[in-house]
C-alpha cells in the first residue's frame, strides 16, 4: 500500500488552488495525496499591516511547525512569503513554474479620471490606494508622492470586497494570485514600472530534510529555470536586509545563456530609491544575488538600508 502524501495548506481559495496544483502533479507522477488545512498567523490577524507585525513567516510558520511535528509531509507556500532562511530541518523540495510576476492595480470603478490621475503629478489628482505591502507602498509613493496609501489586509477575495466597498481609487494585487482563481478584473492595470517582490509568482514546496522519498517525488516537477531565478532574487533580498516584509524588489529572468536582473530598495515613504540592473552569463551566477546586493549597498543602498533599520528599532 502506497503512502498518502499529506499536503499542508492555508484555507484561502488561492492557497487551496496552489495545494491542489501540487496534489495533481504528485498524482500525475503516480503518488497519492490529500490536503490538510492549517491556519496561519497572517490569516488570524487581518487588521495589523504585515510590515508592522514584526515577524517573518507570518503565512508560513504554522505550516512549518506542522511539518516538523509530522502532521503533514509537505507544505505549499507562495514563495514570496517564505523567509530566506528556512527553519532547521526543512528544505526546499521543488519550485513550480513561475506564473506572472507583475503587480496590478485593481480599480474600484473604471473611470477616465483614474488614468488621468496616474499621468498627473498635481495634488488635485491625488488618489487613495490600498495595500499592506511595504514594498508596493514604497514604490508607489516614489512615483506618486502626492497619493495616500491605506492598509488592506485579508485573503484575495476579502481584499477585493474591501476595495469594492471603499472610497479608494483602487488597490494593488499580485497578478498571479487573481489569475490563478479567475478573479482578475478586465479593467485591472498592469504596473509594468513596479518591480515585484523576490520570487513573486512562484510556488515553493518544502519538506523535512530527512525525508528523501518526498524530495525525490517533488524533484519530478521542479522547474529549474524558476528555481535558478528565484534563488538569485532571494539571495539579493538576504544580502540587503533579509526580510520578506521589507521594501526590496528583485526580478531575474533567463534569455538563452544570460541572466537579466533588476533590483531596488526604496525608503517606505518613497523619498529615496537605489537601483541595480545587470546582465550576467549563466556560467557566472554562483552567489550572484549576494554580489549584486553588495554592489547596490556600495552604490546608494547602504544609506537607505540603514535608515530602514533605524526606523525598525
């Protein structure tokens, strides 16, 4: 009798979609699997802004604890939510092929003055935008310093409802999350200028380091290109500040034999930004994320990082 692989997941529609996707991949390769639902800290406290909760892994720690306690065999995470340092005893088993990495603006109502406001720096065209992401807040205020940012928490469905019931102009979402559960509005605006969180759009599967059977099962559907790109992005994050709730962005992509990288760090109020952009041969990407972080630190990033650290104390 084959062992049934227990897949740990949060209860939100998006998390369940991710877990079912993993379940289907396992079953496609001859394994049997079932979902185990677990609440996370981030799902219980829906009022406090994520950046103010003062902890990393608010969406992953409960699942990791269940994994270490052997209540589940694997945990499925949105990779951008996973701390760069995995808990002792837990390893990355696979990364699924990346979906869209982009952020989008979901409008409360589709009106012409929204588009006019996005192209006008006058205070008379000020907008109110919802997001709980300090990264999105920082980049938005850097581009639109006259706009107002409001805290927006909850799962995807809850946040969409809050936007519809608000008097805001709109809110920022990850395109992948809305697309995966068919909730992306046709009026949504792609924010091509906004760099994503490291590993945004990717799904990470983790398991216990001692469980070789599970690791072998998950290796069958690991996407190497996504794994390489997200590794560089998360190294960059770690090299700068190390937290997944900091205003740091990174995007790596592969074109033939080259890796293209863009990254930045922005003060939460949007007043300062340091950026880096590089094209590196694939045979020279060992420790690349840390090297790029060091280069950015030397070229303006250290001042911003120090200011962020000072404010956090």
